[in-house]
């Protein structure tokens, strides 16, 4: 099992970050404008759609201002069964986000792509909260010929 | 052992990317303006300096247009002995860069930070080659209160 790990510090409160991870408006503001479902519904499923496919995430843990945990129940084969883990903590004027996309079976080339792309979307989340404007798909920053 | 994995596609040739990884001018154009040493000298040491410290990398493999491999010989304790591996391949009009920072002993919080920051610098490399302008330190994109 191999993991994608990232972190960003956002000049904000953990509550603001938690809102951006658990509301449709928040999620649509940094990841993809085509976000469906209720991010605050434990056990429910969020659907994220992109030009080239999408992901269905079951919400398996919600701890306000501290953690959001999703499990991938549909999407690319390599993603199914993996977990997307958001851990939040306040450090002075920064909300610290520790991000882990855990449980990849193999470090395939697609995992390299997804790692870089997650970083790009974390910077979009940071920008959304700090400036009011993120860069969600379909207007996301492209990193290669695939996406 | 855990690894940081990334990939980007650069609208260019592998030779142009190789040049950006093996010349002082190239390296200073996307990573840090304070780059010293000769990137094309197998067995030599490159010194990269930032406001908050730096890294010394021994050049352990050079395969023109295909691979560059560095080993960290000085820098933060967590980095020493790790390897930074650049694998290049042409895919149509894109030069594909597979990046691996291998051999971290533990997935510490600092590794999360470095993973995201590497993605930011890979986007700087992409920008340097595609537009002529990268974002090397000290004018790099900051991701948190540390850097």
C-alpha cells in the first residue's frame, strides 16, 4: 500500500476549511463545479464529476473542524477502496491541512499524476479561502495532456 | 521507506527538460536562483540554497534526455540519504517527467510539506520551459507559514 501525502497552511480558521470540505458550495469552489450530494451527511455519498470521468466518495468520518474522511466507492479502478483523509489543526493564524490519499495498491504512473494534481487542487482550496476564488474543474490548472 | 511521487507533462522535448535539470541556469530558473555547481558533472555536488536552508545533491546518474538521479548528501536530517529521481520520456508533443523523491524513513509532517512543495516547483519547471518564466525561490509560491 502506498499513499499520497500533502500539506498546506491556509490563513484562516479550521472551521472555514471544514466548511469548504463539507458543503456542496465549498467543494464546488475548489475541486469541481459539478459536485453533487451533501458533504455533511455521514454515510452519504458525494459525486464529483470532471470532463474525463469522476469519483463517488462515501463520507465515513466527520469531526467538525478536525477531520473529514471519504472512501472511494466508484471511479477509476485504481481509486476504488482508497481513502481520502483530511486532518485539520489550527496553528496560530494558519489552518493546517494534512492531506492523505491512502491505500493505493501500486505506485502506478497514474498515482504520480494524481499526486501532483491533488497539490494543484489543494492550492485551489487555499486560494478559495484566502482570496474568495479557487480554480475548480473545468477551469483547473492542467498539468499534462491528460488533465 | 516511503516516497514522494509526481508527474507533469511539459509541451516540449525531453532534451529541453534535461537541460533545465543539468545546467545551473536551468536549475536557477525553476527551483532556486541560488544554485551552485555543475549539473552535468557526474559525481559532483550541486548546492541549492533557500532563505530557510538548503540541500547538497550528489549527481549519481546522468542519462541524456532520459534520467537524472541525485542523492542528498547534506540538508535537513530527514532528507539525507534520500534520492531525487527524474525520469523523462517523450509522448508526442509532451515531455513526460516522472518524479520520485525516494527513501524517506518515515511519513513525517515535513514530508507532507515537501510533497506539496515539490509539486509547486514542478509546475515552476513546466512554466519555465513552456513560457520562459519559472517561479524559483525566493519568489516561489508559498504553501504555508514555513515556506
